[in-house]
């Protein structure tokens, strides 16, 4: 039924959309996130772009197009081999809608002062704490990275997946458990399994050590909405404060004309 609802005007026999649903045992639990990796590499020669995402993130065509455009720019600057040391990243945000109001035609005025909240990047000052220039000099200026590089998703081209498979210390094609605290296998030391599979394995300095890359001039196009709009209310915990679009995104944009 889902496949009948997708239509593509391109007449090429290779064009169009299909949806396949793979059912897994409930016993899989938190390791459900593992299965995409095997699927990616099984179908590596069939597609040019691969996207892994948690189910509560809105990924727009603009974000995908920007990722492809910026990835091409990195290759043009560094060459295909060196470019695999980097991956164009994603930043999640929420809207700080009033928690005690249901938004409808009678209450929509309550959204007038709503803004984006980057709840995972709330360290102050934003420039230098939550976000900073990348340490590598071969691709500067114009690029930054997040201190907390958890994205809840990632995009990768066919060439990047192939390179990360062979990358020393990475073995991105292999499913691995998230690191745990010494002597405490049930206590994660670098985030949960979903954090590990979406971000930490790829960007962690002790693992694949691929550099997250965010071009300042297209930063906004690489931000995605976390649909629950609830995590920003977790005030009082490290990384859970209110980092609004004004105090965060505007300072990032300012660096476009005044490089760090």
C-alpha cells in the first residue's frame, strides 16, 4: 500500500520510490538500530546515497541536497581519498512551544515568540564551547563542528561507506556494541547503542575518527527538526539548557563574515 502512494515523474526504469519493512523480534530491543549497517553494505552498489535516521527526525529534501552539494565541495578541495576523513554533519533542534497550550486556530497566536532551541548544544558561550572551528587546517576557513557531535542520524555516500569500511580502526561495516564503563558492561561510557550507531562510532576520536564538518554558509540547511519538541525542557542537566536560535545560530552566522 505504501509503495502505491509514491509516484515519480521520471520515466527511467531505475527511478521511483519503494518502501521495504523489515520486521525484527521484540527481543532485539535497543539493538534494532544495528540492522541498518548490514543493509547498507549489502546494497552498497545499488545506491549513491544512504541515510540512517531515528524515526522522530524530519529530514527534508533541502537537507539531503545540501549534504550532497557540500560533500562534493569537500572532494573538490581535498580530493576523494582525503575527503573520506570528513563527513558533512547534522544538528538537531526543537521548537519551544508553550507546554501548557494545545496549538489550534484559537491559540496559534501563542507561536509568535517561538524559536528554535538547540538543546544538545547549550554550553556558554556558544562559540568556543558548543561549537568551534575544526582542528584541521587543510580545509579551513568556513567550517565548524559541534562539541557534542550526537546527530541522531547520518548521511553517507557510496564512496564514503566504502572508505570507512577499510579505514584503520573503523570497520564501519561491522556492527559493534557501544563502549561500556570498565567492569560495568551494562553501563555505557560513550552513550547508548543508538548514539553509538548514529554518531559516536563515526566521529569518536578513539574509533573511526572522521571529522564532523558543518559549513557555516549553509548551516541552517543542515539543521533538522526533532519532532517530539520535548527534550529542550530538560533543564538543569549538562547539555539540557535553553540554547535558542538567536544566541546560537546568529553567532554562528556572524563567523561567516568574521572567521574564527
